[in-house]
C-alpha cells in the first residue's frame, strides 16, 4: 500500500470520516455472510478510493503552494512598485498601503493604517482632496487630481493621485483604491519651461524693439551723414579761401577733422543697426587702431590708462574694416566695465608665425599664419562658467537695466564674419585677455 505523508489538518478530517464509517456500519447489514471474493473486492475499492483521496489532497496542497508563491510575488510587486498604492474607506481612513507610499511620506506602513489620509495633504490643498474623494463616491468612475503632500519631516512634494471605487460581492461595502505618482520634478520642469518661455517672449519683444530702433537709428545716421558731408564741403570751401597764416585756418581744419569723425561714427551706427554685407579689403590693423585711438580714449574713463602696443612688421589681413572697428569698440567697452576702480587697458597686435604654434586647421576652418589682436584689462576677471557664456546673446553680469548683453555677441559675430576666431583668458581678480586670430594675407 502507498504510504502518503499527512499534514496536521488531515487528522481531524480522518476522525470525522471514521465516525461516519461507524455510523454507516451500524445501519448496514451484517457482513458476516459476505463471501471472501466480494469482501476482497470491497476492500480493493476502499483502498483505491483512499488513494484517490490522498492524491486529491496532494494536488490541493500543490495548488495551495502555487497560490502562496503567486501571492508572495504579487505582494512584492505591490510593495516595491515605483508608484504608491493605498486603499482608504469612504471616510478617508487608510486601510491598506504599500511600502512605496509609506516611503514617500517618511513613515512605517503600520503607522499609516487607520490614519485619515487628509492628515498628509498640505493645508492649502485639502479642498482639492475632498472634492476628489466626493467625485469618486458620487460617480464611482476613475478620477485624478494633482496636489501636494507633506512628509513626516515637513518636506513638501507634488503628486498626481488617481483613484477608483471598489466594492465587495454584496455591494454593501465601498473602498477607494488610489495610485500616487511623485511629480515634483515634472512640476519643476514645467515651472522652468514657463520661466524660459517668459524670458524668450521678453527677448523677442526686445529684439523687435531693437529692430525698430535699428531702422530708426539707420535713418538718423543716413541723414546725419548727409549733414556732415555738407559741413565738410563748405568747410573745405572756407579753407580754400584763407591763407596759411590765417588764425581761422586751424579752427576750420578742426571742424573738418571732427566732421569726418562724425561720419565714421555714423557709419558704425549703420553697421550696428543694419545688416550690411561684409565688404572685405586688405587692411593694416595698426593703421586702423591708430585711426581709432582718439575715439577710444574718449570711451575710457580718466581712471583707466590706455596702452597701445603695435607690431612694426605686422602682416596685413583681409577684413571688413567697419566690422573690425565695431568689434574693437565692444571689447574696449567690455574692458572698461570690468575696471570700475580703474586699471590698465592694453591693445596689442602681433604676428603668429609658424614657429610659435603648429600650423593646423583651427576653429575658424582656415590654415596658415595669423595676425593676433589682443585686448587686455586688469579688471575683476571671470570664472570658467562665466567665460563659457559671455558670447551668448543677452548674457550679462551687469545689474538689471544696465547693458543689453549684446556687446560681446556682436564682437563674436564680427570675428566670425571675417573668418577669424577668438579666445578668452581670464581668472577672477586677475583681469581678462581677448585674443582675436585673423588669417594673414600672403604677401606677393
């Protein structure tokens, strides 16, 4: 006979079976007259039936084990899901919760059971929670809401709560089962996007106003140039009418000189306000800087000393003189702003020969020797993070309302349009140096 291991629960079942067998025996007929063959057949049937029952018990125990494994697996998924799950009564008391929601709130799971969920809702958002619960119970349809919860340590965080109503088989008990997602990072991202959108709108508005101002300034510069041309013409007529010894001659020459300077300034204003195509020509940077020196000295304050160091044997470059002038002016203005207490501003030119640095394809995309124009100051300097941003349009370290953040961006574009590149060397408290590399024209 097959020997089968019995569980403790089988003893009660066997005892009840034996009692029923005794009762049946009392009602059954006396088996003393049953033949041995029939008795053997009955015993065989009983043994087979007993084995069948034991096999059924084994199958039930196997199924019970699988159910326990499945329950453990889904309990693990429930507890360690990335979403917080909890069940609350119609009145809002927490009846069941997973480990995720308890971790979100900074409490043990046992400390949540029986507590009203509104205890963890931020005071300003409690009405949102009450309306959410009321809609769920009235409609019995899935609902969702966004609100803020508070951890045990007082830290606030944003969540999106989605809920549904569940009922028991008799439909006489209703519970609310909810899933909670932490959307704090999403809310912060939405806030950042909104701030950036507002900033972009302001920049677009500023650009539109700048465009209008550019058109207006361009018109003024054009008319101003015409007026100055008339002044220069009549001054030349007056100059022709006086002798070389006349005291008025020097005054007329100053009128002509300053009028020409006004024309140059008006031309720079046109360059800034209008998208004038690049007109490159072979230029000596030393001569260009020398012509600008008087104007540059008017830009700087009395506290700042200007030193100009020009390489006597400087090579020539193919550039748009007007845009290079605009670039130098912006770099000088930037240097002046970096020295509010005064200092030294140095403008220098140099040849970069092949022996000083390997001739290779650089960031400008050109090979060959370069002419180097450097603008240095002894001002406050910049850290690495600031240096990486200084050429971005609208970036400025000045106070709000001071500066547009366009000066260095314009200088960068001017360098790029003339096939050059720019490098910045700076440290906080040690000033800054801007080096502009322009392709050198090969001399015939």
